[in-house]
C-alpha cells in the first residue's frame, strides 16, 4: 500500500484484484474495467470507477455513484461530474440492500455488471 | 431384432448348458454362460464400462444398477439396459468452484447454489472467443467441465 492510498481504498483495490480485476487510484477516483455481458457494449471491457471519497466505508458500505467515460451512455441517467476525471461523469444508481451473504466485492461486481449491461452502443 | 451369440464356450465336459436369451438396451443376445460380470455384458452391448453402468429391468419396479465387477446369474429372458454414468463436473460462479454430476440444471438453480436470489440476479456464461450469454431463470443449461459463470444484478435503477 502506498502512503497516499487510504486503507479502505486499498482494500477495495485488493478485493477487485482477488477477482482478477486490476484497479488503480487515479486522482479522486479508483478506475478499473468490467466485461459487458449483454447490451450495446457486449463483450467489451468497459472502463468504470468510483469516487475515492465514497470508499471510506468499504466493504461495509458500498459506493453509490458509478463513474463512466461520457462515451458510455444509458437510456436513463442521473449524472454529474463530481470527483470525475476529465471526460468522465458519474451515474447515480441504487444498489438496493447491501448484502454480506458472500464476499462484498462479488456483489459489487454483479451490481456494476448489471448497470453496464444497460449501456447503449 | 438382431441376435448375437456370445460366450458359447461352455461345452467342456458333459452336456451342453442350455442357451440363455437376454436383452441389453432392447438388443437380443444368447449365451450358454450363465454367470457373467456386468462389465462383460456392457462390452457385449458395445458400451464402455467406464462410461456406463448395467441395470437389470425389474417388472413393475425401477431398474437395478449393478456394479461392473458383480457376477450376474443370468436367466433366460433377463432384460438389461445401459445407464450412462454421470461424471463429476467442476464449474465456477463468480470464481467460486462447485462440483456436480447433474449436467443439466436451470439457471435459477445455479444462482441458488451460489446463494443468490434469482429474482435479483441473472447468470451469465463466459466462453473464450464468444460473446457472453445471459440466461433466463428457467433456462436449462448443459454444464461442461470448466464452465465459467458470473452473476449479474438486475434492476440497479437510476436514483
């Protein structure tokens, strides 16, 4: 863990790594990619991320906002650019009940996959 | 129905043993050897004992599976079937390994196996070189050794 990386952020990065997902902190966000299993971007690795500020409670509390490049669009969206890299925006998405029935990162990845499946081509 | 004569090697000393007629998977065979291993009968029917088991048909009952090495006392009219032995398959859901001998299961069953509610999650299969495939809950999947599945949460609504 680097001196600049908060423990909860490093935990999130490590949890993603445990599932073969390489993530890194870049400014105010943690960036990684996820496979689109259906939808307009099917079979593409889609860049995504979360705000570092939203990881303080990880894994007990998941982030709410999901970052995507502005090229990744959805039929419906509620977005802003807080904490986002240039050319990115974050999307407000309800994760529902946060379950700890299995490793949290699995539930997190399933959540993001579900969102990415709705991306338009 | 074709009839095959098999194992007619029981003529050493004394009277011939009577012919015994049996069927395996509906095909008729005759033999004078009234005690044979189940594996021998499977081979007779062209079945590999490593992949199939022999089962005796019982009138009014379930077929009785017989171990390969078991010596069967054959009687005229015995009927047998071969039963494909289900191999142990290993697959993963979200990186967690599971094993089963049931090679066709509903997507919803696999989700439940992973501790997930099919009302909240879908299952997707990842195959190298192909597009991923997301399955409806009621879809019966043919499982293969090494299958890779991942879960996809439904309805992460815009907030």
